[in-house]
C-alpha cells in the first residue's frame, strides 16, 4: 500500500472549499468498522496499484464526461486527449452539428440564425448522451440551455474548463471560426459572455483551470479532479488502532 503523505482526522478534512470543487465523498470511500477513523491521502495509484484511468472508468460506470466552458477553454482539444487516456469514444458537439447540417458553424449562424443553431445543438447533445459513455466536448453556449443541463446531470459528470480572459483571447485569435466573436470588440464580447456564463458553468460537478500549460497537463488535472470527485478525494478510511 502506497500513501502520499498527509494523515488527517476525517472530520478536519475540508468539504466545500477545494479549488476543484470536487469534494463530495465518492462511492468507493471505504470506512473501517471503528468510529475513530482516520483518512490517509493516497497517490494516483491505490493499494493494488490500480491506474487512475481504470479507477475512473469503474467509478463512471455508464456515465459520460461532458466538458463545458467558454470558447477557447480547450474543450475540443483537451476532450479528445482525455477520451484517449480513458479509452472512451470522443465526440465534439460542434462537429456533429456540422455533419448533421452539412454546413459549417459560421454558415449555420449566417443562414439559419443562432436560435436554430441552439435548437439543433440541444437535439444533437441529447442524441450523443444517449450513446454514452463517451467524452463530449460541447460548444460554449450549450450548457446555457436548461434542458441540456438537466440531461447532462442525469447521464454524465460535467467538467467546467475555466480560463482567464487573456488566455481565452490568445487562443481564440488563432481561428476566426466563432461567429459570436465577429464583433468590433471581441475581448469586450468575451468579457460580457464571462459575466453571463460563469455563474451557469459553476453548476458543473467539477471545475478545472485551463492554464497555460500543455494540453496533456490539463488532461492530467481533469483526471485528478474527476478522481477526487468520484472517488472521495483519493482517500481511504482505515480504523485507528
Ligand atoms: N492547454 C493548452 N495549451 C495550449 N493550447 C491550448 C490549450 N488548450 C487549448 N489550446 C488551444 O486553444 C485553441 C482553442 O482550443 P479548443 O480546444 O478548440 O477550445 P474550445 O473547444 O473550448 O473552444 C486551440 O488552438 C487549442 O490547441
Ligand atoms: O460559445 C458559444 O456560444 C459557441 C461556441 C463554439 O464552440 P467552442 O466553445 O468549442 O468554441 C460554437 O458552438 C459556436 O461558435 C457558439
Ligand atoms: Mg470546441
């Protein structure tokens, strides 16, 4: 059995203020038969050396992982790598909408308008979630729909990829394929979207900062935050002697 260090009284562990908000005890939190239990923080592998990917797949069961967050947060690129790590199918809602419509997102917005895009987006996400478990990258506006949030809560674990304004702007400037940012002041538009959307994204199960580090490092952060959320912060309970 390998332990990472800290030895804490169970009752003194923080329950609500972890930066990942991944605080709810998960189904595999085991408690000894004595009431005077202590918790031992564990490494990325548990006592039988089970890799984090296998532990997560088991805890997820049939649930999918759904990535939400603003344009440029990394949902599409991090999501693909996350799925590969977990051996899950990856789907990008925007790509599926484009395939279903036979049009690009900018063309759908230009020809049919945003409300039609949103209706199509809701339908496509509903269909994809029924085909889980998978990793699903949503478009940045999808989680604003209540019906979509309810479906995600029923069949998936949601992850908010959160990034600073300047990080988002550096990333979205690479491609001009986001119709909502075709304004005179894209940064002001993004700031307005942050104000409206962040309180909604905050309903996600887990939040991970999409920092200026490699995609693979963000993937690792997501895996660890999910593990903490689903498996009780990577802790076990053992009976005190
Ligand atoms: N952690 C990261 N490090 C470097 N570049 C990133 C990172 N995350 C995202 N990017 C880049 O930012 C751009 C937008 O990422 P994308 O995954 O399309 O975001 P989203 O789907 O959330 O809009 C892409 O060019 C992507 O490679
Ligand atoms: O934030 C939004 O409303 C949108 C985000 C885009 O996806 P990404 O978040 O993957 O860029 C795409 O769905 C569309 O341009 C609208
Ligand atoms: Mg995307």
